[in-house]
């Protein structure tokens, strides 16, 4: 197959070809670029992998020299690879090599090899495709494992024995499922059986590499497909046992609950239609994660999961730490959404009061839109009319959020009276009663009993203090700046 009409559209390929000819070595573009080119699949970030029969570092240096743009070459002598950022593309260069592995190690023994050796060591037939950049056959597609046919059949298959492929690098089991999920491909039967047989070897792979592949599955168009493959392969119980505990619907006295494993996957798919945000998708995955621990049966009402949102929020840092996910604002975002995911649903079920809306906006802050998106995705009833009614009620909640108060200032709400003021007024040191008064002031403002103005809040504080047997020691004046004033008035 002649690929010249495609590669001649970009100067990078002729530049690499000229550089390789200058060094008198063979060069090829390989892997994902070739696969995506044949699939006519466009990606936001395009990486190009070049293999040469020689030194990948020397080829990168020659490309940088001939480009006349003076790009920086990042070389990795230990691995014989180099990277360049050029033409807004990330270019990686490596010498053709063959690899062998010891049974208990994920670090290969690497030797120089031919293009065929390099193609043999690749994970799947669809990633073993190469395009020649050599004068004798410039632009010709090299397909030793019938990868083009597997692309047409939408099939993930290893080039060599799958047992050898997965034993050599067990992460390839995750990658097989990731590519199937990203591309909506099937995994060839013998290849999938091999994943099931070799699943325990995933334990020698670092958590960071496993999580990287898991995140890519989560970001795929229909992530539930990838999760189901992970589950049926036996990998999911090893890498994410907490999620597997959601599986199953128990029946008692003729009453059952939904299968929270498949419910969660449906929520994830629902959300994925509207958002590509990885952390919002993680919130969908974890929103019911504590249901197994909080499940109870009551003869009058049936199955309950009281407090699963709070318990789930407490589990988020543990899971993020275990998965080597960031323990920063991303984790706190997920934790907040897990904790609050029932709140909008409760508003839908009852009369929507201004104070309830205020509380929701104050607690969700800048993430109120993300919370509402998660809650919409969480409606998974088989009764389509019921789903439609809930979604219409969510429309009312969202409109009420817009109507009540000034939303942008509500997001950053702080009462004008804080703990420092309370301690000064009553001459107190930090203690529980300070927190109690502070909470009472906050609740009164959110309930609309008082405005968030200095005089009203101060009068309420004095009244609460007197009820607690406190004496006014210092009469303090209104601070020069109280930027939060009036933000909660209707």
C-alpha cells in the first residue's frame, strides 16, 4: 500500500527521510500514527514515533540540525531514545531493538535489532504497522502481521503468541482493553483468554502505569465497555477491588436493590456524553462507592444506604492515594461531588426553598454546575417517564440557582462575623462554643433569618452569646471592609 499521498502532506517525514539518508541508515514511522492514519482518526495531540536501524539519538540530532529551527534534543542514553518538539509535534526516535524478559521482572534485556525485530516486540498487530522513509520504497506500508485486516475487522490481536506478549510486559493486558475501549474494537478470543490466564502478572507493574491506562479507559467514549472487559478478564478485582464490591443485587423478603456496579457504569456513560473531564468521571465512578459498607435492610422500607455519600467522601483520599492519583484540588473536587451528590436529588423530591438553594450553592461553590451534571447522569431508572420528570425538576432547580441571590458571590460566601470577632466580643479563646456561635450565624444567614450585613449579624451574635451565658466584654465596631455584605439578600 502506497502511503505517499498522506505523508507528503507534512514536511516532517521528508526531513526525517533526508536525515536518515545523510546518516546512511534506514528509518520508518511506526505505531499509533500509522494506525490512526488508516482509521482516519484525528487526535488533538499527535505524537510521531520513528524507528531506525541504527542510533535513534544520532537520527534525532541530525533532524534537529537539518531542520534549521534549532529544536532542543532530549536524549535518554540508557534507553537509546531521543525526543524533539518540532512543527508542533512530539517526535520520538529510537533504534530498532529486540527485547527479552525474565519471568519476575518488567525490565527487558534490550539488544540492537532489525525492523522485523522491532515489529515483533510490539503489543498488537494494529500497532505493528510501519511506513518506510527510505529512498528505495518511500511511503510503502509494511504490515508483517496483517494489521490492516485487523483494523478492518475491528480486532485487537497480538502479533506473536499472546502468552509471550503479556508475560513479557503485563501492562499490555491493560493496553489491549484500553485500545478496545477507545476504538470500540473486540479483543480476539485467544488474546482475551490469555489475559484471563496471565492476569496475576499485572501485580509486577507499577501502580502509576496501571492508573495511566485506567484513566485512558475512563476517558474513552463509552468507558463502561472497558470496565466490563476489565471485570470479565479478572483484572478489575486485582487493580480496583472496591469497585467490584458494588456488584450484585441482593433480595430479601421479596425486596431487592439495583446492582450498583452496573448502575455506576451507566452513570459514567451518561456523564461521558457531555463531559470529557477526567475528574468529573472519577466522581461518577466513586459516587456510590460506599454503598456496600452502608447497606442495611429494613422490613418496612426495604434496602437503605444511609450515609453512603459521607462514607464515600471519606474513602476518596484512600482510593486516590492507593491509585497514585493526585492528592490535591482534583481529589478535593471528587470528594466534594461524592459528598454532595444526593443534595440536588433531595431538592427535586421536595419543595425547593430559597434557603436550600443557598446552602447548595454555598457548599458546591465553583463546582455547582459539575454537581448538577453528575446528578443528571445519576438518574438511571428504567421508567423513561420517571427519568423525564426528574430531569424537568432538575431544570427547575438550576433555574432557582440562577434566581436566588447573586450566584457568583454565593460561591465564595463567608459570613461577615467570623470566629475572631466572636472571640473578641466575648473574650474567649478557641473553644467549641466559638464554633457553635459561628455555625448559628451562618445558618441564620443561609435560612434568610438575617441578612449578611454587619449590624444584623452582630445583633444575632450577641443574642446567641447571651443564650449561652456569655457576657459582652468588648463592643467592636464594623470593620472598614466587609465585601460579603448583602450578597445573600433576595
